């Protein structure tokens, strides 16, 4: 059984992301406020669950959560601010969408949630001064493998993964040659072979090494 709370505060939210290591598509984050009464013995880190079980859990989380939010950070913004900053910013954007505002935040990983606030950038959401101050005001703790330890982070991992998979399935219809419906944008052999054959498209992260032999790409 995963733990219900780290801080023992009522309004504690968990947040996590999916798709950080992909060559294409967004990095997607979710944040979830669960009620104290929430119980689910099958909820776990989304990577430990089958696609079928993730899809079963998604509506349960959405219907039961006190509040939840999901954010996609798209490739052009990832390329501008880098993938680590984009992952954290996606979680920050989710926090701002929660109502009521959480009293405490637990984050999967080892990076502080409130780093790199107010970055100067040309793409994506620009935080206001009030939003930056709100994010700074909420205490948070980063927990390594938190998605396998706390219910709210596990719930966030499931939503981030399922929403991102849906996004990749949708853009697969536009560019079926990359087989995103199967590989979800990860650097699989078939994905890299398609990049080598067809070149990259608008959904690829151009700041990533798309092929080991990068010079074979023609633009």
C-alpha cells in the first residue's frame, strides 16, 4: 500500500511528469489533490502498470480527486528552455490550475519544484509575478521514486502518462510513419529508422540527438 500523505496536511498534492526521455511530442505533467478518504490498492507508479490498468484508473482518479490538472509542454518550448526546465515548468503550471490551492506539494524526483521560476522565454506560458509568488509560497519536497511511495504522486503519474499517450496517438494519425501509436515518441529502433528515412517533423525535439549519427539528417 502506498502512503496517503507526506506532510499530514489535508491539501497535499502530488505531481509527476511523463515523456522526458522522448524524441518527439510533449513532456506532460499532472498534479493531483486526493481526499483523505481515497483508497485504491491497485494504484502504483504508472511505469509498473499495464496500459489497460492505467486506462481503468484514469477515470477513477479524475472522479475521486478533489482537484487535478494536466499540462503539455510542446517541443518548441522544450527546445528553448531544455527538457529539465520544461519538466519542472509543466508541473508548476499544473499546480497553478488546482483549486483549492494546495498547502503542500510532493514532487517525484530529486529537483526542487520552485527552481527556475520566471524564466525569460519566447514560447509557452509566461508566469506572472503573482503566480511566481504563489508557487514560492507553497512548501514542497522532492521524493526520489515518489510515484512508488505516495498515492497522490502515483495518481499524477497515471494521469500524465495516459494523457500523453492520448496526445501521441492523436499526432500519430498525422505522421504514421514514425509509429508513435506504439513507441509514443521514445527512441526505439523503429522510431529512429523512420527519422533516418523521412527526417524529423514539427513534433520532434530538435535539441535532442535524434540519431546517433546526427550528420546523416538532411534538412
